C-alpha cells in the first residue's frame, strides 16, 4: 500500500510524469527506491513531499528552491501560508492538502485547509473546488488499493462534521411550503453530496428533513406518509449499474406519485436515465440551485 509508481504519483498529485522526472534529475526533488526487479517506486513520504511542492508552486519560491527544501522546511512554508491573509488562487494547493491530511490522519492540517478555504470561498465553492476533487482523487487511490479504508473514513467523517456544523448554523424554516426529504437509498453510504444539498436547500429558506444514508424503502414510505413532503431528493453514488438505476427510479416514482422526485449523480450516469414527468435530474450543484428558485 505504501508503494507508488510514477504514473500513480501523477494521478494523485496532479503533477505530470515529465515534470516529476525533470525535478528528480535537476533538483533531486524525490529519491525513488528500486525493487528487487529494479523497478522504480516511491513511498508515502515522497508522495506527501510532492503534494507539498505542488501546493507551493504558485508561491514566491522557484521550483528549484522548493525542491531543495527539506520536508520540515516545506511544512513550515505551508504553515506560513495558512497564517497569511493572502488569497490563494492555486486550486492544486487546496486539493493536495486535503489529500495529504487524509494520508497523514492529520486533523489539524484538514482544519486549517477547510477554515481558510471557507474564509476565502464560502462553503459552496469549497465543496466544488476543494472537497469534491479531493474525494475523487482519494477514491482513485482507494480503488488502486493505495490508501487504507480507515484513511478514507477519517477524511469523510471530518468533512461531515464541518458540513453539519455549517448546516446547524442555518435557521429552520418550518413554515415553508416547499419541504424536501433528503436520503440515500439502501446500500448507499457516501453522503457528502447529500449534506451539501441539505445546506443549499436550507440556505434557500426551504424546509428539509434529512434521513441520511442507507434508508430502507419501508422506512422511507412511512416518513413520506407521515410528513407529506413536496419533494424527495436522493443521490446515486456507489453502485453504477444502468439496470439498477432504472428499476430504482421506477420504484420510487411508483411509490411516491404525489411528490416531485429529484435524483443527483454524475452527468454521464444520468444520461442513461429516462426522463419522466415527475422526475428532475440534477447533474450539478447549479442544477439544484436552479430547482430551488
């Protein structure tokens, strides 16, 4: 798990292979190991070093200077950036540091990144520019068996805590005629997108009831019968199967003919779903915001 090829470094850091090799050759930025078969590989410490270099590329330092710094010096420069009030217009900075905080189980680093990003962008843009891309990158690492499940759980739960804190600061509009029921269907557990949706709906002054992950259909039916929400919103995240999606949506539309049904997922996945009169597809945050008007 603590072994990476140079192509994987490119995937996980956003720095292309040509640049990584050039920095090694010219500046001794990284020092790859050799396997018994003489294959070059890198460990987790070298990946984290590369993430810090990538994060500092738009700072006042040249790449030759950054590559010459020790790991502790790079870490010190990162701390200086967090203390400054300057705007950081380097998207890679934010994404790389969230990834790094996951690799290191570093809650302090994540808190610094999230707090500074919220101050600079606000929650919505932080989700779009920082959290979502970082989770995508970590998902690739998890699929390649390059991070432990515990690392993915660690960062996901920190993100949930931050989202819930922001949501709790919003007022509850119990008088709104627009009442949204938010949930993830059975066997869906990745709820960061749903939490973001909950924030946006409540921030728009509309009422939400949040059920969370892995909601059984019987429970969902009972809640709808009791509360009679005007809209149901759920995400398709984990199981990407066209037939499963179609059957799930047909079932929900049949069970809840009086509610507006909203489904959010990757645009490519939604392209396989048939349009129905009572169904709205949400391929993006902007699509949800439009539906809230």
